[in-house]
């Protein structure tokens, strides 16, 4: 039985492990297959490959910031995992860059709002220390360093919350276009944690079904720490109805999140289906 974890982050986005540390920690966690899926960037791919220990396989991927149709009909933020796409596909590469720029602008504006309120955040330092894809967890760590809050999760309760006074929305990629672009780049689009209700409002199930019925969406992340048993059951039934791939993953962020590598895993035959559907880059086995 291969141990397969298909959703992890590095210092290229908002994880705290460098790409090399991530693959070492994955080996220590006895994973056989690891996907590196930073938000909106492929910047960790080469360093993860270079450090990949023998006996391990690396799936190159990302987690794209998208906007879908919420249950209430209004736009809602959703994450799309993309595996094995060609990083040089122009439309997708341009969109990744646009998203990273939007991330920086958004963090800068949130920090300005905090400073106006007397919360001391130095964005020059934040950007200097962060990788190419900055996010709210970087602001969270800056708030911890400044002694404003005691922990990263605490920062999300108020300072970084969508219901808080400093929150700025990001201009994310339309979910339908993102799924199409990932396919055009030879990639495999899998909806990440679609029922993670703690993050706020949820994606309309009808929107998932439309994407599945059109054949564009390849899979659903089912086993995830933010999904209840009922949520998993619902997602499994959708997957069954539309013959979608199902995955399970940790969504590891190092010290930024309390999940362990391999805390949730993907079944072998589901992983094989992802490999069979991907044509952009191959899985690298050491
Ligand atoms: P952003 O991409 O800038 O909107 O930030 C979202 C990131 O923050 C995701 O990677 C989440 O894992 C992380 N996040 C969201 N809510 C929390 C929370 N309550 N505690 C810790 N991390 C969180
Ligand atoms: Zn993240
Ligand atoms: Fe996510
Ligand atoms: Fe993630």
C-alpha cells in the first residue's frame, strides 16, 4: 500500500517548510507519493525535485485561488488543486502571475488598514521574508511577531477574518475558466476542500455538479481535516454520480497549521487515475 498525500504547502506560499524540508519531512512521515501544491505558484517544484529522496515520487501541482457560485448565489472563494500541468502554458502562467500580484496588493492594503488603526505591520519586511505567493498567514505571523496576537489561528479570529475590519477580498480566478485552463495545460483539476465550512460560506453543490457534468472537473478532495463525516458522504455521492476521482490529503502548512503530513491520504487507484489524466509534466519517481 502506497501512502499518498496530494496537498501540501512550502515557503513558496504560506507553508513554513522549505521545499527541501518538505520532501525530507514527507520521507520521515513514510509517504511514498507527495504532491507539492503551493497557492498560485510553481516556485517550489525544482527545489522539491532536487531534494527528493530515493523511494519517493513527486507530483508537481498547485492550489489555485478561484471564485465560484456560493450556496446563496453570491461569489465565494474556492480553491482548485491542479496536478501535472505544463508550467509554461501561457494562459495559466499569466493567470498565476496575476494572482500573485493580486495577493501582494491585497496584503499591502490590509496592512495599511491595520497601520491606520495603530497595528504595526511592516510590509517591506513581510515581503522580503515571504516567497512569491504571500497570504494572510504571513500577516498572521507578523501579528504574532508584533505581539498583537499570541498565535496564527488567533489572528484569523479577528484581524484577518472576512468579518473583521481589515479584510480585503482578492480578485480570484473564475472557477470555470480555471478548470478549463488547467485542462488546456494538460493538468488535472481537483476541487480542494469544497465543504470546509469553517472558512465561511460554501460553494453551491449545483456548481460542482455543473463542472462535473461537463467533464471539465476531474476530481474532488473528500478526505480533509475541515470536512465532517456528512460532508465527505455528500462529496462521495457526487463523485460516484459523475465518475469523479476522489482524494484525501493533509493540506500540510508546516507550523502554520496543526495537521501532520499524511494525516489524510489518497487511495492508490484514485492516484493512478490522476496520473492517467495528466499530460503536462510527469510524476517523478526517485
Ligand atoms: P489567503 O490565501 O491569503 O486568503 O489565506 C488563506 C490561508 O490561510 C489558507 O492557506 C488557510 O490554510 C489559512 N487559514 C485560513 N483560516 C485559518 C485559520 N483559522 N487558522 C490558520 N490558518 C488559516
Ligand atoms: Zn495555504
Ligand atoms: Fe486551500
Ligand atoms: Fe492548501
